[in-house]
């Protein structure tokens, strides 16, 4: 029971932290560019840092959980590491959709 509880809590915290990190990065980009296109060097560095942390943290947690003999939680952390690369295309697609909506909205305001 403890193993499943640790799995749910730890995975939820990590996913929420990852989503908030990408939200903060997107908000920072929007504030810097006022919704316009363009990727700055600091934004690229922030995205790379989030990617490295989102890969290394679950692996470190999985190792620690294995040492504590919480195999279900360790397996969930390993699955999280496998799932994170699939999140990137989703985030890119959402960003392109947002940029398209922004362009259309600004185009309508000009007419």
C-alpha cells in the first residue's frame, strides 16, 4: 500500500512541476515577445535545463526507491523517464497552435 501511495504522490508532484516549468517558460517568452514569434537563447537554455532535470530526477528517484525496496514506485519513475520524450512533440504542437491563433487574432484586429 505504501508503495502505491508513494508512486501516486511522487509522480503527481513531478508531472505538476514539469507542467508548471513549461508554463513559466512559455509565460516568460510571451512577456518578452508580447506574444510574437522567436526563440531567445535564454529560452533555449531554460528548456534544455528543464529537459535535463526531467530526465535525471526520475532516474535518481527510481534508484533511491529501489534501495528502499519500493519496486512499484521505482518502475513508475522509469516509465516517467520513457514518457517524457513523447511530451516534447505535444508541447511543440500546442505552441504552434497558439502561434497560429495569435497570428489570426492579430490579423483580424488590423482589418
